[in-house]
C-alpha cells in the first residue's frame, strides 16, 4: 500500500485585501500588489475565481477537477495543464502563494 | 474679465511683469513671458478665457524665457520653467507657443493627482461625455477638433480628468493641438476654426493649435458624466464604423493610457473599473471626418 | 536675520492650526515652497490629522488632496520594496539595518507621515558587503555609476556601494557600511550602531537603529551633506524624532552621552540648535549644557547660523534672499571638506566639474 509521502501544495490568494479584480465577459482583470494589471484568459479567469471564492486554499488537483467540470468538453489532462500554467503565472506575479494545507 | 478685454499693450505688460493669471476650467496658471510668440499665442487662443486677479490662488507658476547664455541670441532657445525650475530641455524659439502648451499639460499631468488622468480627448453632447483615448498619431486630435465643430463641446484634447468620487470629467477647454496633415483637414472642415501659425520641425512634425470654441470656454465650469469610450484610428478610404469592444480588453487599453494610475493605487483600479462599467466601449476606424461626425451624431441620439 | 521673513513652511509645520486662517495668497506661497522642500504631503496630512481640511479653500485643498494621494501610494510602494529587500537578504543571516525614511516608516514613527521616498537606505556590517552585493544582484539589483571614477569614489572613499538599481522595479537601494565615509575626519563606529539596533516587529529579518542613534544619524547626514534640498524636511524629521523619543525618562542624557561616545557631538550641536530655532523643538537645557563644550568658537557659530538658516529653507525664490546662493555654495564646499581630505577634495570637485561639461548638449 503506497501512501503519498508529501502533502500536495495548496494555493491561496496573497493578501486578498490587497488584490483588486473585476470580471467582464468571462475574462478577469486583476491588479497585483505591485500595481501591474493583467488580463486573464478564460481558463485562468476560472482558476482565479475558484481561488477567490474558496474559503480555504486549494490544491492543483482540486482546481483541475473544478475547472474540468466548468468547461464542457474538456478533459482532466487539459484542465491540469491550464491550472499549472495559471498557478505558475499567478505565483510569478505575486498573486498566489502556498497556503497551510 | 477675459483676455480679450485687455488691450494688447496691457496684456504684454502683464505677461512681462507680474504674470497673467489665466483660468482654464478648475486650473489657474500664472504665466510669465517676454517672448512675442507667447503673447500672440495667448491673445489668439485664449482670448475668451477668464483672467483671475492677484488676490486669488494660482495652481501653477510658469515662465517661458530665454537662457541667460549666448543661446539667447544665437540659434535662440527657450526654457519652460515650473516655479523657477525647468523640467525639460530647451526648445528653439520658434516653438514657443507649442512649448507653453506642452508645459501646461505637464503641470496638470504631473501634479493634479486629485484626478485620475488619462491621455485622451474628451467631448460632450447632450450631457454625456465621449472619451477618445489614443496613442499619438491615431487621429484622435483631428477627430476631436472636427467634432467640436459639429455639435460637441470640448473638454480637452489631451487630458481626461476624472474625479474618482463622482466619476465626472472636468474640462480644461484649452487649444487643440494638430499635426501635419490634420492641419489642412481641419482648415477645410471648419472655416472659422481659429488656427494659429504652423510651427515646423518640432519633435512631432509641423504643429498648429486650434482655438477652443467660445461655447466650450464659456462652459468650462461644467463637468460631464462619461458615456462612451472610443478608440479612433484613421485609415484613408474606410467608411467610419463603430465596433463594440469587450469591456475586459477596454479596461486594459484604458489602463495603458492612464498617466497616474500608480499614484491612485488600488482605488484607482476600482475607479477605472466603474468607468468601464458605465461606458459603452468601441473601436472606430474612419477615413472621412464629415462622415465620422455623422456616426457620432447618431451615437449621441441613442439613449 | 536681516532680509528674510518668517519661513512659511517651518511655520506651518510647527503650528498647523495657523493655516485655518490663511488667505488664498498665503496658501499659494506655502504650497509653492512646500513642494520643492518635499514636505507638501506632510503638511497635507497634518491638516487632515488636525481636522482642518474643511477650512481649506477648494483650490489649495485640491493640491493637498493630490499630495495625500501620492503619499499613500508612496507608503505602499515602500512597504513592498522593503519586503523584497527582506526576502532577498534573508539567506545571508547578516544584520541589515534600515535607515532614514524607510526605517521611520517600518517602525511606524510620526516622521514617516506624508513622506516622499526616493531610495531605500540600508546599513550592513562592512565584512558582509560583498555577500550583500552578490545576493542583491542575484535578486535583480544592478550597480550604477559605471564610470570607473565614480565606482572608486563610492567604494573606496565613501561609505556605501554605488546606488543599486532594481532592473524590473526601477527602485534604488543604497547600501552603506558606515554613516560617514572612511575618509572623513570623524569616525563613528558602525559596529556600535549595529550592536544597539532593534529588530522590526513587522519585518523580523530587518532592523532599525536605536532611537538616539536614529537622531544622530539624521543629524550627521544633514550636517555633513552638501545637498540640502531636503534640509527642511530633515530638520522636521529631527524635530519629530526628538519629540517622540524624549518622552522616555533618560532620553536627553542618553542622546548626549551617545553623541560623545560616537564622536558626533558637533552635528548634534547643530541639530539641536537649528531644530529648536526652526521647529521650536523643546530641547532639554541639560542637553544644551552638555554639548556646550562641543560647540565651535562663537564666530564660527554665527557664520554657520547665517549659512544654515538660509540653506535650510525651501529651495524657492520666495524663501531666499541675495545671500542664499552664497550660503549654499559655502555648504557645498564645507560638506565635501568634512567628508574628504583636502587633496582628494580638490581632485573630486574638478572631476565633477569636467563631467558636467561633458554632459551638456
């Protein structure tokens, strides 16, 4: 019986009071703490909405399942790729950080 | 009292001495200069603008003056001083009036952080304002100059001043700057356009200023609520057409044209978002100014 | 002082209540001078804090509101920059001490209120300098002043690395290892400053100077510097720091004793003198007595008075008289003289003059 040796990273929005965002026509515009503003593609928009709306941090697995459920016709692999790309970008921009598991 | 009420001799003496306290919307600038081109430019373009007295409050104190060195006479240059200090390099004397105008823009865009400031023209009709943001060379100023001669009031051709709390746009009603081919277009478009002399070889090419319509100047105390944001682009031969633009992308484009978003931080983001919420956003490609004016007239008719 | 009227800016800083009766002309004069003195935001926030904003007429009020908007943005920017610095230097486990404005801000001192920041200054132990520079460069800071002469000036003669510019954020970080250059006549011991420093609650990886050291550093920086464009702001800082810290019982004694220990009694003497004059700082008579022996001959003091009381005013025509340019020039030479030995000074000034001519179009 193999048990996961590491707990998965869970992600959350950095300083939610400091981030500003708005959604129009399915696309989210977000302002990072540094002041830079970014237009997110529909997938990244869904990912950030999931993180914003969730009271607890979410793992990439949880995000991928939720994303796949929201986008008809997509499968988990694609959703996974989108989530990974989004999280990587959000972390680079200082919008998300690993939260307590 | 307006500038035209002063005989030219008095105007010259005021500019040369204590300075002319000129009102442009909410901004009062005390201007000092002995340069004849500045005198002529003010007498022409600002003839209908109010003059404030010395007991009042001037927001900015500027001077257009020659350097103390030999460059006063040899290949003569001029400096624009902001309260005794020149913020930019000197320019050839022939560019005196454009330099004053650029300097007045700089005063506002660098200091008036009580507003959110965008690089855009703003015109108004029927109580609703049209914002025309655009990078240089997009034909924004030509369109702006044309519209104010076809039923629209001028608030500004360069600086959209947005009050964050009220979301109202504040007028300056200053001369419209035109470049190169636009000068002839406007000359043909409006016979009484009040165009000043053409100044060649500036960093933007040939430049001339168009006097703001009297009505716009008289109503420079009247703010306007924004209704439309339109990104213009001139393309010869095209029939003017408005294409709706998604708000998410409009927000990003507008952010590119913001002068002082970093000063406004997070609340600036919220104010801009509210502006996008309330405005219909379009792209507008056009090839003919008259036809463009009819498109906008139709837009103004809509509810 | 003949020829100079009451300085409008220090008057407002000292007694903000006076502004509730100001005419438009007085507002105009105040704002015009406060701007180049870098204290417009500070005055604006004082007005707001005193509940007087409604008494300000609309036209000048717009300038105050604009200044407050800028101050808030600046504060947020400094907060973030300090966080970046803390993160970057954390692996080194060396003492990193914030200086001046950034320190006042992170320590939540009143002197930070309405501050306009240009760079962040830090003090690190001299031996840690190479690793600090390396770590910063790994994190996106690049050295500036690449002219070989300037590099030498900063590294060998001054007390800091050439200013470091962050390549993406465009912020400037000044890294010091002492508060005066190695070539200066005075040699305050940085190790003592570092030993007395305190960790910041809000940023445990960073430290600030002990209160008396903050004051001594500010005084030294002011009275050994040729650029007094922020002189009035620095005096206001000194006044604010002293008022704040003097609540502690043994403060004045500690201040003068520490000044003696670090060999900084002369700058403290001037700091107390001009702060009291311009800002009415309630300096304890015991402190003045303790410093009396550190004072230069009275003819020097008179001369310094006429120089500094001009040079510390806002750099604006309304604040000046005919003697002001001479006062400033005198200070330029004096500041360099204090920092560099005469033979190096002459060389430095002539090289600086040459470079300015090169730069002209």
